[in-house]
C-alpha cells in the first residue's frame, strides 16, 4: 500500500514538472517518448525514474537540486528510450 502512495506522489511530481514552464525539457521529453510509441502513462513512469534517481542522489550526497544535471539526465533518458514496436 505504501508503495502505491509513493508512486502516486512521484507521478504528481512528474505531472507538475510537465506543466512547469520553467523546466520545458520535461514536457519535451514527455512528448518525445510518446512519439517513440509509448503511452502517456508509460512516458510519465519513465520520467518518474529520473525523478526518483535525482531525489536519491540529493538525499545521499546532501546536494542541492541542479537543474542542468537534471536536464542532462532527462535528455539521456530520451536518447536511451528505444522506439516501441
């Protein structure tokens, strides 16, 4: 049950980022992933993996959020996303 709540919260973070004009690279990634044949839900979940990874690194290394690093992570996510058959 806790995992479902956490997933819901992380996906809310993704939705907020998709709609946040200050980080347009997230919406661009969301759209590019869908162009590769993935559903909206699948695209959101892929971006959620980057969110979770970033949270983990920030917490583990006691770092501040780095927008440039996050943008690069999102860009790599899109680049590594294979076209769905």
